[in-house]
């Protein structure tokens, strides 16, 4: 079994898909690569989904993560937004399946509990924990990036085989 593991956390969206790749080595977390895949609102939804898929596919092929962790879609008041985010999740899941990478999904509640121990933690509390756990000088921005790193950290804490 390799000494270090890579986890790719993804915060899905059609305008902005955040990603955060962390490496877990002897209980320490380090950022390998993080960013946001942005698509222009002027593009059709199908073209935006192709961009997201291609970028994630490249990222997975470049870094070979052992796990990809994605935020589950939860109740959303705007049906149009929920549908678009669901489609973004679909191309993310497709990229994982095509690359034979283990996929895990976490609810926002699970992420909050893993990082703070409290399921109703504020976004600011989560961001401060991301900053602390990754030993960063500043809170990662934008929110999509910070959320993706939080999802990756959640995965590292909930998988016993990453704690070695």
C-alpha cells in the first residue's frame, strides 16, 4: 500500500466547479493542486458540461487520485439551478467512471460535521477549518475552491485507510 494517498475533492457547478487535490501522508494534509473550472454563461449548457468533463479528465489523468469526493446535491429552491448542478455532477461521475477512480459522495452536513464536529457550522467556520487543516496563510478563495478542499478533507477523515 502506498505511503501517501491523493484525494480530489470537487464542488460541482456549471458556472464554476471547484477542485482541490490533497495528498495525505502520515496524517498530514498538503495541497497538490487546487482551482476552479470556470465556464462562460454565454455558452450553451452542453458546451459548458464538455469543458468541465475535459478539465476533470485531464486533472485525473495527470495526478491519478485514489479517491474523488463530490458534494451530493441537496435540496435546492431553484429547480433550474438544481438541474444544471445535477448535470455537472453527471459529467464528474462520468470522468471518474471512465478513469476507474473510486467515487465518494458527501452531503454538506457530513462535510460540516467532519471539519467542525457540528452539522450546522457556518461557511466561515468551514473555511477557517480548511485554512487551519492545510496550514494556509489565508482562506482559499473563491468559495468553490474552499468547498472543494473541505470535501477532500472530509474524505480523508472518514476513510480509515488514509489515517496511517
